[in-house]
């Protein structure tokens, strides 16, 4: 059984890896310190056709989810923080596609998009009334906080970038809300691990400005799946970078007359970490392929697989970056070595959208309502 990707995707992966190796990796620390990417880097990213990989094809994105995760992982291997600055759509591409298919609105102008999950932002999105209802689309009680008051204080504590985003999408189980820039207020916040892309705190200033569309639970899960796939690819790119550096260090560093990786315990740990990352990579690409085969709804189990793959990618990347720091000993915590950066980035990324707990909650609900999430309905 051959699990290798087609040659055209392998070539895409090679091109993205060359871009990451030449344009991003050498400037990792410089970009972290300044928070600025050179115009030539942004131009090279665009020329590869990597902008908005998770956008719908009608807006210049990729209709191939598998190609998207392959490219994202290769670029994240070079610098995940820079990738978050370059890919302004990021994980919100699925939400934008769903929004446009239902509303025909929000003409995307190429700015940064932000995605939030309602369950993770302290707000609840009520069910949207039927489309033939005469209820106003911007009723002040359509978006309520956990206390039942209008959710003017809905906050996304951290989002990559600086300045007002093009739109904030808030995803509920049956509703997708979109806030335009004039309804939002942003303030700078420490980017945590992702110093290269900056960081902002996004707060809803005018809840009545929310435009909402009704979506089904399967479509809500499909939107989450796009975000999970995006995150999985980036996590795996960081994990692979950490393991690559640890191997290079472990072969050259001599301890008590033996290379670090000459010690059996270290070699066994490394083999286990590689195994976990490779398994998560296979799961991520399999899920992305099935997402591409399915339509907006969960016709082929792709969203379910994307959730499982995300859990595997998250766990294996935590192990890989832990090991990267440990194999370097005290040097692993110093900015002279990139493994401390990889360690920070994985932990920051693993907290978005509720992290492991949020994904488990969503998948557990799917288990309780489906006889077998992987079986295509007859």
C-alpha cells in the first residue's frame, strides 16, 4: 500500500520547503524581534499561490484541501509565526465559504479574517429563524451572552495580526455570525509565541451589527474541520522542524564520548516522536483528501477525520517539541537554539478554539448523534 502523495503535490511540497528554507528560516529571530516581514518575502509567498489556501476557489483559494495542508506544513516548517502573518485568511476560510454560500454577502477585500467558536468566547448564538421569517436580521436579542444580556463584551483574547480585521466570524452549532470592522474594537496584545505576526485582542463593540445565517450542525462541523486541518498542518510543520534540529544536534553533540543519539534511551524517544508525527501527518492528509471529496456537508466523514487528525497532530507535536528541548539540555531553553521557539509556538497554537478539550467536546457530541461518523449515509 502506497501512502505517498501524487507527484504534483510532491513538487508543491518541495517548492514550499525551498521557500521556507531560503526566505523564512534564516530570518526567524529577526522577524520575531521586529514583527515585520520583508516585502520580497510577501511577494514570493503570493507568487507561489499560497495566499488564502483555505479560501473558496471562487476567491482564488485552493479547491484541493490536501494541497493546502501539504503546503501549509512545508511553510510552517520554516517559520510558523511568519506563516500566520502571511496567510491572512488562515483557518477562517471555511467560515467565509459558508457565509458566501448562504448570504451572497461580504465581498472579501483581501484583509485579515478572524474565526472564533461561540462556545469558546463566552457567548451563545441562538438558532437562526427560518429564512422566510419576517424577523429582522439584526435583532438586538439575536446574539446574547451567557447572562442573557447583549454580548457587547464578546472578546477574542488573541488573534494574529495588527489592526482591524476584515471580518470576525463567530461559529455556533447552528448559526454563523459575521461582524464587520466597524462593529469591532481591537487592541494590541502580546503575541505570546507568535511574535513574528503580532497579536491583537478583538472585542465586539456593537453586537447589533452582527449579520447571521443559519447553518446545519454538519456544516458547522465542516467549518471546524477546515480550522482543524489548518492547525494540524501548522503543528506538524513545527514538530518536524523541532525533530530535524534535535537530530542534527544529537548526531554532533558528544557526551561521555558518545553522540547524544548514541544513547539508547534518547534514540528510542526520538523514534517514538517521529512515529507519532508521521501517523498524525498521514491522518491529516487523509482527512484533507476526504474533505476535498465531500461537499459542504459531512458526506464522507471528512470533518470527523479532521477532528481526530487534529488531536493526533496536537499530541504528537507536544511530544516532539518537548523532546527537542530535552535533547539539547540547558541549551534548549536559550534563544540561541530554535527549539525553544518551536516549544512556545506549539503550546500557543494548541490553545486556539478550545484546544484539545474543545475538539473532544465536539467529536463526542458527534459520536452520540451518529451510529458511525465514518460511514457514508445510504
